[in-house]
């Protein structure tokens, strides 16, 4: 490659590029740094459901680039790989806090650059430690594709389950903080408004745009494997780890709801009814709060997940 400084202009995100017409379909965009441990698993578990995966790597010192090249060679029509050369300021760093959105060294530009490389009209952010739960994601993708065909624009939020190993190396769920994902984990239309901004500590999906479209929480779609990475192995002792069966129990769900204040618990109870969730949106124009609706429908979302089949056998 040429001198890095000569190439940095090509990494500046062009917002207008997102306004170009796009064919119907679903793209995933992945930004990765040193993600070799679960990278292949994350990509291949999601690949059957998407029309393409755009993988952008930055500042890697492990086998990430080679793994991505191998996957692109194996799936040449569905995986495209890009090397993002500028150094990106770390999350929650002083440098990040002082970086404008349009700087090539900022998280916002990095994320927007990855999004700009997608080619379909609907997209989702994918991480290198998200392992798809096929039985859950398949019906969601069917719904999204039907809505795309009907020209319905919507934001579909979803969550994951945080996994860790206990002191005996058994894989379980973090009891007090079991959920991965916030409102930025979603499927969304792609246009000049669906961009990221630098926010306090990290990056943030355009909140103003998010409020303009119908938004629905769609449930648990992946296992979050960050806690299983080698660099986090020793931190399992910092958490209370429970078995997946314990996590699925009513007793666990009651403990999680007890963490909410009384007002939140009241709405959590109301949101168990799908009609109430729909009425809430129709009356106020805003979806139910994520922490409330996630707990309200948790038992239904966990139903049918076989932990050994859907997770453990792929990780041992």
C-alpha cells in the first residue's frame, strides 16, 4: 500500500453516499480489532440470514485479517473485507471525547465508514463475539424481509445473553447483568439519517432518526461471547454465574424484575400483553422502554432455546 497518510482521505465518511438507491435486502456491518477467537463463529452463524456481511478491521495484531481473508475467499459473493488504516481512539478515552464526528480517528466515522460499504437497503451492526441463535433469528429475518417487500420501514431492536465461565469452567449466564445490547443493536433502513455520532464514552446511533420510525423489540437473538474471550477468563470470579436452566426459571426472572423500581415493574407487568405494547406505541409514539419490555417477554423469548445445542457444543 502507499504511505498511510496519503490514504486517510479515502476513509472519510461520505454521508451523501447513503442516499443512493439500494436494492432490497439485509446487510450486516462488522468492525473488528483483534477478534480472532470467535470471529469465524460469529460470521458463519449469521451468514445464512444476510445478503452480505461487510467486515472492516482496524489495528489488528492477531490473526483477524487472515481469518477475514479466508472467509471472503470461501464466501466471495457474501463477504467483503476492508482494512481501515487510521488509528481509532479507544472507547471512553480522553481522545475520543475530544474527537469530532467527521474525524477519521473517531468511532463515529469508523462505524459510518463500515455502514457506507453496505449495499442493501436494510442493515444491522454485527460484533465479532455475537453468536446467532438460529431458531430465534430465522423468524425475525422472515418478518423483516416481508416488511421490506411491502415497503414498510421500521426499526427492529433485539438483545443477546451474556455468557461467562464459572470457577469450574462451565459456561453459564451472568446473573445480575445477563443482557447484551441496547437500542443501537437493531435492524434499520439505510439512508443519510442512519448514522453514528460520537457520544460520551463511545458512539451512538442517530437518536433523532430512531424516533421517526415505528420501533419494536423483537427478543433474544444471540449469545454474547465477550466474557468467554481469553482476556476475560480470569474475570469470571467478578460475577455470579448461573446455569442457563436457572436463568430460564421464574425465580430468576422475579429477581431481575426486582431490580426495577415499582413504576417500572408495573409497566413490565403490563407489557407482557402484546396488545398493551402496541397500544403504548400508538398512544405515545414511543416504544416501551427496553429494560421493561425485555423482561416482560423474556420467558417467551427463551422458550425453545436448547443451550447445549445452540451454544455449548459450538464453544467447547
